[in-house]
C-alpha cells in the first residue's frame, strides 16, 4: 500500500510493505516542498492487521492536519 499526502507547503508519504522475513514494515516520510527539511521513520509489525490499523490511523491524523491525498 502507498499513499502520498500534501498540503500547500509539506508532503507526507506512507508505504506499507512485507519484508523477506514476513514482517510488515510501515515507512513514513515527510518533507517540505519549499525546503530540504524532512525525515523518515520505519515501524515493524509482526501481523498485517496491526500494520494496517496504524497505516489508517496515521492517514486519518494527516487528513485532520490538512493533508490531502495526491491523485484522488
């Protein structure tokens, strides 16, 4: 799963993937559109359900803070 969200000045990317060991990895990347600020965070989950719950929770939190999905 992959979702890219943006405001007028910031961007946020969420990626949920399964690694070679069977764990689920949630990557969060944030960045500025007019500057070079940003970062990345990686969370590892043992089961898919908890990883999907966190993915949806972060996506809703970003929406509350004014981010809109790209391409939708």
